[in-house]
């Protein structure tokens, strides 16, 4: 579950060491529209994990009307492409809208 206006950390386990990644994106879609896209350079890559923290502004872009569909798409240094299975998260409204 993602609460709008918060700063959640989204993470993925990957089947290889993160230091073998060349480029990639973490993508959050709603209703088949990309709402948030984080480049790999703005993600934390440690061991076999890639994670990214959303800002308040980013999570406020999400609508409570649709589930968030979160995917990781990366390319390794050797040229292999990996795409995660999508993660579906419900989105609920914040009790106080806006950035604090």
C-alpha cells in the first residue's frame, strides 16, 4: 500500500549483483500511464537489491482511483535486459493533502 504524500521506499530483488547494472528505470504506472519514472542513477543499488525512495511530490501524483503498477527494467554491462514482474500496490489518500 502507498499512502499519497508519504516517502515510501520501493524495492526489488534481482537475480544478479547490482554492480553489474549499466542503466535502467523504476517505473510506476496507473491506468496504463507512467506517473513516476526513476532512473537507475537515482536508485540505491546494493548487492542483489535495487530500491528508490519516492518524494512527497511524486507520491502525491498518484491517484487513489487506481492501483499503482511498479516495474524495474534494467540492462547489465554485458547487454542483458531484465524486467521484473509487476508489483501491484493500492494507493490511499493522505489525511492532509500537500507537501509538509
